């Protein structure tokens, strides 16, 4: 703004004079600025209300189906033996349950090592005189070897046990080592064995050598790899050769699976992309094709904005935005917001292009009058499939998610197989190799350990053969005990089931076994949870009342006639509390008598008051003692809220007869069917308002597009009037400057004449 020094010759307050002369134009500018501010407040008011309507709408989605009302409860005759919970799929009736066996984890209580032994004690302190030995731990199919010698401390060994997948600890009070499997169930039990003579001796000195089913099973699994000669004698050399060959296959399997899986993903992605490009994208112009790809590549369109003219704005590295393919001008986020530029239009444009490209499916919709129409909508699964295929190809051509570098020959093979029509054969061959590799890993899970060699595995097998045939004797620790891991065995209505945990789910019943019942049985009774269903309906009405009361309050708000948003000058003359009170008066009345709100309000209340036919009989909410209190008996703006007769939490209707509970007790199916139809009716009334139009976006109940355009129009109008005001001010300043110049000349002449006359 230029610095002006005025009135020096005339003595006039030029600034004040010009300000008064252009005041009419300034008022005009302020008028549009206030209108835009008020519109912005109205947009925010609608956004807030729309989020609440949308949340209620989402809740209604599931309430239209029977599953939402399948509320049942279970009664157990002996809750010390079992507890039972039920899902909506459970069938009402009585069930007999026997808990023949509870699930347990494997548990080993070591022998007492003596009062002089601590965590820092070494194996030599326990009397171990052997050399380097190996103790094997197997849990969940994984074998871990622990190397031990005379210097191994109890603390080191316990730490190694925990690292092998079991839970281990040393109790300094009782001088024992405790070992347990991390999970219950037979298959999760652990084995703890000496892989050689020294390992077995060390295990005994640690107080952990004890007979167990899991250990015996482990010996048998190792012995299964043994090779015997024609006379039936164990052949260690032949066994080692066999193990070497198997280990080679086991080591190759993961790479085969990873590489082939990546190549299959690339092949399928390549086929998807080629099919889409041939069948879909050919329908788009090259410019539309590029635009579609640009939009698809945006992360949920968070960085794409659009204005009323359809221009798309891209986010730059510095955080500003520019019109796509136009770098002449950059805009900040605040500037975009001020222009009313939105994100939702980008989604609409993307949907238009997706439809044109053929990413669509047909869905049937039922109108309010019962007629059915077929709508063509975007099939998000097709779009996602295409986007994922593009991403998969791109990743494979650099490196797939497993870090496998793509091979040029593999890429060429896939592309060639697509052209000559043998791509399916290529994929099948790759899958066969994967299946064979997976079978190798499954069949030889014991050998899937990077530390294993043919030599040390053969030593395990040799030891196992000796233990099983008795040629190697195992000395057990005195005082050590072992509990084998076991599955739960539960009988329901005479049928037996096993579970690795003490929880079993059968036909909607989830049984938590607490103790064995022996030959006795407990009775579980499943019935409708009438109180639960009552509370469900009560909760639906509570959510509806909260929303409808707010909508009614907004619609019936008091008038703010005579109140307009304040200018900066007006705010300067008021206190903060006065400003807040003034603006609250306006904001509270923004949706007063709003046509869109009124239409939504009428649609929802009409659906709630409507009668619905069930098995030839009409029902309404009043049939179940649910009604409004009317304008005279209800609190302000709560005349549309519903109350339940007999509801103990409602002081206004608690004394009335409880028709709802009676109906739920006598005919729950009718109540559920009514609630399904009622919630569907309210859902449909909101859904009509949420359809995308030229005035509103999808999932929005008000004219957000129209408001955005109005906001943008105000911005242009304000800019025009501000420019006009500036031009007029400049014109007046030029005129006053000319007057000052003329006065200066006149004064100079007067001084000259006065000097001639000797004045």
C-alpha cells in the first residue's frame, strides 16, 4: 500500500473525505465478505451434523438383518467345571457336556540340586565330568541344540532353554529347574533329550533327565531316518549319506518357494494388466487414460483437489498445490480452502473414468415405492485388482517383497508365454515345483535348522537308535517329575471333540473347560436373552433420539435477524465475550428452517411413525408401547424423541405398562421382524439424501457441492469489489493530489505578487 501525504496545502483531511466517498463500495465488499463467512459457518455446521447422521446410518446397516438381534444367553448347571458363551448362531435348547480331560502344557519339575547350588554354579559343580555334549530341545516341530560342557552355568543353560522356545526358570529356594511348554496341547509339548552320551549325562546332572512320551516320540522321529543293512544292522555311514542328500533338498526348498512364488505373482499380474488394457482402457482417450492412472496412483486421493471448473490440483514437494500440468501459480492449503476447492470431486471424477473404462458391475436397488432398478456402479474389486497388479509388476521388475531380484529371462518367459497362450502351463509348472519344495520342508521339518550338518544329525540318529534298542541306557534324575502335554477332551451331546486349549466352540457354543467332570455331566441351557434384546432396542432408540433431538433443535433454532458476522473494526469495539455471544447467536441459527434439514427430518420421523406388515398384521412402534410425548408434554425440541412405556430409566414413562418386554417374551420373532423393517425404512430415508447429485457428493446429506461453488463465487465477487474499491480510491487520490498541486501553484504565485508590492 503506497504512503500518501495529503492536505498539506488545502488543510483538508483527505483520508477521511475519500473514506466517506467510497464507503458505499466498502459496504458492498463487506456485505459479500460477511455472506461468505456465514456460508463457511454453515458448511461447518453441516459437516458436523453430517458426520453424526453418517455414524447413525452406519449403525443401521447391520440392524436391518436378523443377525443383529440374535441375542442369546447360556445357563450352566455347574459353573465350577465350565463356563459357556454363545453366539447368534447357537440353537436354543439343553446340551449335555462332559469334560473328560482338560488341556495341559508339558511341564518338567527338575530334581533338587542341593542347597549349595546357585544360578552361577557350573556343571562341574554338579558332578559333571564329561566333555563337550549336546542337549536337544524340540517344541512345535523346531529342534534347537544346546552345547554344554563342564563350564556351562545353570543360568546359561536356562537362558538357552528359553531361547529354544520353552519357558524355563531356576528356583533358588527349592534348588530346582522348571521347564514348561509355552502352549497347552499334545502337539505343543516339548522334548528334552541328550543328543549324545555327554549330553545325556549333563541332562541328568541338571536334574532334568526323566522319561516322557514326548522324548520317546522324538527318539522315534530321529530313528526313522536310520539306514539298516541287509542283516538289519544300523549303518551309520549310509545314514550320513542319506541325511546329506536330504539336507541339500531342505536348504534349496525356501529359495525355490520364494522365487517361484514371486514369478507366479508377476505372471498373474502381467496377465491382469494386459487383459485390462485390451478390454477396458481402450475405451478411453490417451488423455483420459493418463488422468485415470494419475488418480489411481494417488494415495486415497488425499493430495488431489478440484475446483468448480474441473481443474485438478496436485501437491508439490514444498507442500503447496498447483493445477495439474500448469506450474504458473502455486496455492497453499489455506488458499484452497478459501476458494472452496474440495477433495470429493476428485473421487467423483475418478468414478466417472472408472465407469467409462468398464470397471463396473450391476446392482439391483429397491426404490421407496417398491420398484426395482438396475444401477451400474464402480466395482471396487476390479479397480483394486488392476492397481495391485500394476504394483506387483513394478515391484517384481525391481525386487519383490521378499527381496528377490527379478530375472530378465523369467520376465521374458512370462511375457512370451502370454503371447503364445501357454501362461497357465508356466504357472502350473512353477506351482508344482513350489508344492514339491513345501512337501520337502513338511516331511523333514526336523532337519530345517541352519546349524545342522550331516555329521551332527547322524549323531542324533545313532543316539536315538541306541536308546530305543536298549544299547544305550539313559540314567534318569531322582526326584524329577514330568507332566505330559495333552489336549482337552470334551463331549457335547454324546459327540467327542478335542482341542489344544481348554476352549472349544461347537455350533455357536464356546465352552471354557475348568475341571474334569468324570462320568458326571453338566447341563447347558441356551435361550433367548430377552433382556439383552430389550436393551438392544433401547439402545437403537437412544441413538435415534440423540440425533433427532439435535436435528429438531437446529431446525427450530431462534432467529438471528439483524445479526451479521463482524468486521475487524466492529470486533475492535467489542470485548471477547461480546464477540463470542454475537457469533454464537448467528451460528446457532444457521440451519433454522433449512429445507434440506427439514426434508431429512421429515423422512426419518415418517419412517419411524410408519406401520409395517408382519404376517398379515400391521405393527407400529406404538404397538409395543413406544411413542413420542408430543409437543405439549415433551421438553423443548424433543417432541420427535421416542419413549418406552415401563422403562425404569425414563421417569416420564416408567409407570406405564411395559408392552415391549411382554412382546419380547411372548412373540420375539414379530418384534425382531418389525425392528428389521423399521430400521430399513429409516436407513432408506437417509440413503436417499446420501446419493451423489450435481449438488451433493456421495454419502453427504446436504448440498456440499453447491455450497462449495457458492463459496468460490463469493471469493470472485469479493475480489472484484476489492479491485473496484481500490480503483475508485486511487481515482479520488489522484483528483485530490491535482487539487493540492494547483493550490501549491496558486500559493506560490500569491507569494511572488506579494513580494513585488513589498508586502
